[in-house]
C-alpha cells in the first residue's frame, strides 16, 4: 500500500508507475483504493462509478476499470456532506458525522472487494487517501492504516519534496502512527525531486538513522508529465507559442470531471485556461461549462461572479460555448430538483441559451457510449454520469448520434453545443472536428489516448530507474517476488 504524508504527495502517481512496472515484469496486478473522495470519476466495465485515478491505474495494468478497484467513492456536494457511492452505485447523501457512523458497513464493502481482487491477481497495489496521520479520523479508518492493518499489508510512505519540509512530513507522520502502524511502514519514497541528489544524501542518511526506515526511492520531478487528475485543478499553464485558439473553463465550486478538457490542455494549438470565479474573466474563442456535482448551487455562483453576462457578450461577438453534463443543464431555461437530490428541493432559472429544461432525478445514469458527431463525420466515445432528464425543442438539433439515439443539442445559430457526454474530446476525430467548429484551423494533434499511454510509460521508466524494487520485493507476496526482482 502507498500512503502519503499529505494529499497530492504522489500516491496516485507512484501506484500508477508501480503497476506498469509490475505488468512489464509479467505480474498480474490490479490497483485498489479502499475509499476515495473525488469529483472526477469514471464509468466501469461493469456499469458502476469509481474514482478517475483508479481508472488510470487500471489502464497502467492493462485492465478495464472495475468497481472493486474503488469500492467506496465519496463525491462532495457541500462543505459538510457527500454522495456516498458503494460498489459503483449511489447509496445516499450523508453528512460527515453520519458517514463516520457508517464506516463499519463501508469497511465490509471494502474487504469484500479486496478479497475478490486477491482471488484473481498476483499482486494488489493499494492507494491510501490524504494522510494516515489525521488523528481525528483514526477511529474506524478504512482509507489508510485501518485497511492496511485489516489485510496485513506493508506500506510505503511517500512525500513531496517540492512542497518543502519533506523530512518533517515523513518523521512527523511516522511519530503520529501507532506502534503497529509504524512497524508496517517498510520504506519512504521522496517524490518530485529536482537538483543534484548528492546534496540530498546527508538528509537521507539522517532520516534513515532517525527512523530506522530505508529511503527506497527518490523520484525526479518529471516536467510535463500528464496523468489525469484525481481531483485537483491543474494549475500549470504551459507556454504554447503556436496556440491559436483560446479556451476558458470556469472553476465551479463543485466542478466535476474536469479531465474532460485534458486533450485540449495537451493540444499544441490550444491555450486552455481554468479560471477561478473570483478572477477576472479573460477573453476567449470558446467557453466550456464543465460538469458539476451541485448544478443549481454552481449556477448561482456562476451568476454571482458575472459569468452569465460574460457569456451573453461572448456570444454576441461570435464566440462559441460548449456545456458538458451539468454545464449542459445550466444552458437551458429551467432546472428543477423536486426531490432535493443535489440540495434544497426547488427550481431555478437556467442561463436560457438553449430551449431545454432539466428535472433532476434520484436515479443516476452510468453508461459507456460511442457514436458520431451529428454535424460532422467524426467518431466520438465516452461515458455518461448524470442525474437528470432533459427535454425541450433544442433536442431536435442534437449534438451527437450515440448508439442509435440522439444526445445533446446545438443552437439554431450554431454557436452553442451541449451534451451529456464526458470524454467529448478524447477521440481525435471528434476533438479535431469540434476545434474546427470553434474556429481553429490547424494540423491535427497526436491521439490523446496514445499520449496517455506514453506518459504512463515515461512514469514507469522513472519508477524502474529510481525505485529500489529489490529492497521492497521481500514484502511482496511470495509468488510476485521473483518477477519483481
């Protein structure tokens, strides 16, 4: 199990790289995260929903994502509550205190999934959540040491040196663990190091003397490495001298599946910018409204920040708008949540840019789909994750033709497109056609799906070079040790 001293320390990255390394060595390996809290999710081969990071890790293993890889997913919908997803399907909305009482039940679901995976795979590489040193959350823990103790697995502790304070993070975390938990930690990994490692060696030697634990790897800072984010909004905005299309995505308070825009972030001719609602709104050729876990509340935040007026002006000057999932629902005339699925029951006016209305329903649609754009000869594929039924005249001009049915809408003037499809830009044909629609005249960029594979391989190469597998191999199951070595 890989645990971290903090959120975003490198747990997901290390698990992804380690999974690919083991696959290369002939090990049947699966990723596992007992409990994930994230708004970026994926639809599994068995029709459920798991965290996006575990879908990426499954790809690193050469597997289709499965609900057992992330049995508990928490999708925050307020500052104090979340939708609880168990074995891929929404169970209920719970406040944090209520969920704390539910953890014994959740642990049974976690262990059921773990046992099923253990029957099929030689090795499981598990990922913790946040930090194991959150002492207020230790009782009933299922995400970190509680799980590791329950299944008796060794733990690697990873810390991000780029943040500073790496030795304090590692020593402090170890000090706050129970004696049995400290014993379970078999080594440290320092992530995102840049510079001359000779200058780091005195610190590593001190750390090993102080803790009695080995440093089993110092992973370099991999500039430009792209892995789909578990939840955090990408803050780096690479310089693109050849960029000719400006794309803006507002960062909604409950933004979900912002990985939809990763193919545009990597496109050399596209300058994509995530913009906080409190920041000045830049000019753009294309504005994309992303998915949302709380559509009415996020729409109210969007309005309060003046984005409704900005969109009107943007369209008046010939700009284009795409709304995906919750963003598509916002484009309509009305949003109704009669059952209070996403918050207080009631209705609200939409942006009024498409002639549609949406009623939020308790049932969640989870499905993988494929088809073509309705207005171009371009293949498209992706997945739907949404609660809500949309009706209205605008649907007579669909955006997509999926599996012999229509999806989404395009405005009569051709400036606005809405769809429920996540992964809209993943297929190169669809991406290029949509960028042409938005005004980009450029050579096609590389296939994003192949680029994802290349980045996973690059990460695995770094893990192979900088992680001392021989030192940790004795802690693997006996049938994996030879392959790991």
